[in-house]
C-alpha cells in the first residue's frame, strides 16, 4: 500500500460553508489532458486509450473497449490528481490576517498569527488576538498552517458531468442556492448543480458534458479543543509543548502568562497527527 499523501484544494466561500455544515461531501473537477479517453486505435479490440500517472515523470497507458470502460479504468487505476482514498486534502479558502501585516507576504507570516476566514467570518486565535481585520487574501495564497479544514478522500471515480444523480447533486452542497433571493423553488438538485457549475466554468462546459473526477471525502476533526496533548519537545525536561491544530508550540516562548506562543508549529502532534509525527521523526533521525 502506498503512503497517504496530502494535497491542497481550493474551495469557494459557499462550498466552504457547506463543508463546515456537513452538507458537502463530494467535489467534481474536470479530467484534463492525456487523462481524457481518446479513440487512438480504431481497428484494435481496445481502441480507446488514456494516460494514467502516479509519478510526475512516468505515465502508463490505460486501454478500453469503449470510451466508458477506458474512463472507468482511469479512475480505478489511481491516477486521480487529487489523490487516492485515504489521502488528505487541506482546504485553501479566502482569508485575512491582521491589518498591521497587510504588507507581509503569506510565506513570511508567523505561524502564530490569527487568521480570519472570510467564508463565515470566524477567527482562529492562536494565543494572540486579531486587532483589526486586514486586506482580503485569495485562497490560492493560503499557507498550509493557516488551513482549518482537512478532508480525507473516501472514493474517486471518473464519470460524465451530466450523469450526476439527485443525491450526488445534494452532496455537492447546492442547497445554499435555494436560499438566495428570487430562488426558483422548482429546480431539482441536479439543475441547481448545473447552475453552479455553469456559473464557475461557463455554459459551454456544462453542455459539452466533460469527463470529471468525482472526489468523495469526509471532514477530519482538527478542532484544537479536541486535542489536549502536552509533552516535552523543545529541550525542557518537563512538558513544554502544547498541541495547536495538530502541531506543537513551545509554551516557554511566551512573553506574558497566557500570551501568544511565539515559536513552534513545525513538529506534528504525536497524538492527533501521529502519521505526520512519525514521518517527521524519521526525517529528523536521518
Ligand atoms: Zn494534538
């Protein structure tokens, strides 16, 4: 079995809210490039081919007697660019740091900075409080440490966009469209999904009925209140580390009692982030 991997994925504000409310458990993304089945060998018993890829440099050819069979095999052979079942996706969403940091690029922000999530306006405090809300920052620039939503992939497959069922459309999180002003109450979930898809990708993208990756997922609890881990990790003989969102912070790096923790965030928590911790220890011992 291959090792579980972690990749970023972008979601819009309505989709972030749907995930947080448990109404979104699947996303569809276009199949791209060589992974789209094409008729390559018309005279062969398996005329349809597509390229699968597990490694950035080495691909493999997937054959099929029909276009459908070829597409299904692309999904089954684990070539999904978003990952395989068991892999994790960390969500990038629109965010804001404190106004006094507006000139600082994301990579230079301290990992202890509070983050405001634009989708629902909630603020994650890690010791220090947000004093005034800064400029909006696009989801693509969200660093890993600022992400608050972690998903585990439960299934992937390839299918035609328009093959979506009512249940699947509902699981895409389309429900919010029923609550916008002048919403058409007669639309089915699949029709709402069509509206949503077209608004993002264009009408043409819906009518062309492309092959899509269907990525099903479940949210993993990363609530800091859910982990009470304390241990000795920063050189002290007593427990000097506490877990914040799955990573350890040095309790001695605090200027005032109860104040912000100034250093940490690099060591995964052995309790709630055990897989990453093991990997971190292995690298540290090399
Ligand atoms: Zn923890």
